[in-house]
């Protein structure tokens, strides 16, 4: 069974940094593109970016390219999202997702909540 | 960046009613997918590659479209279909979502 378990969310001050993790199990993590998607409270879904299996290609949505860094450790079956210079508008539930063909998010985690507040 | 516009934003349907949700793209997309989300839960894969149903999705759902215009149709509304539906496009290297359509039971 495919499982994606996000962690690392919490309260962070404006301008601060936070690193989220997504532990994958039930599939060969090293073979799949992975992605982060976020959802602000009461709002829609926003794609953050994606990373290919060997980390040689990382794509970001243009508005977040300079704030967030996606990485992975295939030995640990873990996906990461390094957040920096956070602002109140970064308050959201952050999901990791496994990408199937053609950008299709076939599996989602349960999300980890990040709250940016002083 | 391709912008997806979903309509309607909110709609309500009676049991047995046919429902159509549309997703219009600002330019032609390569692939369109749909997700269902209910309150307090993660999005669920629903329709992929325009018209293929994800595992477990009832056959009353269908997807269609091409170019810049896509739709999700429910042939006969059931109570369990009340949810928010999001379209999502893939036009490498960027992915965008629509704002969502909230479907309620009338």
C-alpha cells in the first residue's frame, strides 16, 4: 500500500524557515517524480513544485521559486521542502504527492499544517 | 503560466440530476486531470488524462474535452458526490489547478 506521511509543520514566525518531510512507503520511491502541493485555509490547491527520481530536475511554480527548495533522499525514502522567508500567506496545509504520468497526482499524503504568525 | 477557470464556482443538484462542471484553460493544455475533495480530507484522484476514471470512481462520472475546454460530468447525482472538484493541467514544466467547483446536494 502506498503511504505518504508528511511531518515538520508547526508555528513559525514571519521571516523564518521551516523544513517539511514526507516519508514514503509501499513503493519504490527512487523511481518516481514527487511533488509538493499546498492549500491555504478555506482556499484551493496550489502546486509548489516537483522533483525527478535522481534530483537532476526540479521544477517550481514561478512565484515560489526563490522561497522554497525541494529535495529528496532516496536512501531514506523521504521528500523534503525547505521553506524560507515565510510570510502569513504561506500559512497552509502542505501535501506531498506522488506523480504518475503526465503530471497526475496519483497518491497524496494527509498533509502537515504550517502556520506563520508572530 | 496557464490559468484554469472553473465554472460554476458553486452549484447544487438534486438526486438523479445530471451535473456538468467545466474547466477552461487560458491556452491549450497537454493533459487535464480532476480531483475530488471533501471537507477535512486530502484530495482524491478522480479523473486522469482527460477521461480515465481513477480506481474506485463510479461509472456515472465521465471526463471529456480538448484544447482549452474540459468538463467533468455526473450522469446522475448521488449524495456522496457532494464535494469540491478541482481540475489540474500539466504542460511541462508547469502545473496549475483550477479554483475548484463546490457541488452541493439540493
